[in-house]
C-alpha cells in the first residue's frame, strides 16, 4: 500500500516539466471523472463544467487504496470543488487534495491545461 501511495505527489502548475496529452476534451464526461494512465500512475480527470474548471488527482483512494476516485461524485463544499470516493464517501478537495472530513488522508493533485480542445496533465517526471 505504501508503495502505491508513494507513486503520487502533488504537482504545482509552475513545477510541471512534462505536459502529458491525456486526450481531447470530448473524451471526458462532464461533471464526472475519466481515468488515464501515465507511467505507473492512474490519474482521475474531471471536466467540472458546472464550474467551468478541470481537475486531476490520483485515482487511488488513500483510504483503502482502491482505484476508484474517477468514479466518485463531484460537488462543492463551501465553494471548494471536491470528489467523494464511491466506496465509503470520504471527500477530498480537488484544489489541494486535503480530506474534507478532517481525517488524515490526502490525495495528490495535478495541474490541467486545455489547449485547443486537448487536455494536458502536468507531471515532474
Ligand atoms: S476506499 Fe475510498 S473512502 Fe474507502
């Protein structure tokens, strides 16, 4: 489990050195998640049309390390965009990855860029 968690680390937009093309805008459902693989990482990508924003995070839920966050429900809590894990409903901020249930779980967040209807996710390696 530790090994899987260590694969994921939040990337701040200014730190991204690689912008990986994840697909085209129409490849991703609206207000729900899609999943891509980058190296050994599964990345959940959300086209949050209700907010006109895109987010990306690790697909692994840190609670039980299930690869499920892409299938979670998007929403907002106090205007913070969030994802709720479909398994046990733990919720995470899509801005900083913090757990919104005040528990000691955190997810890695990745920057998203849309350029001419193509979706790019930022990584550092
Ligand atoms: S596996 Fe995600 S909340 Fe339990």
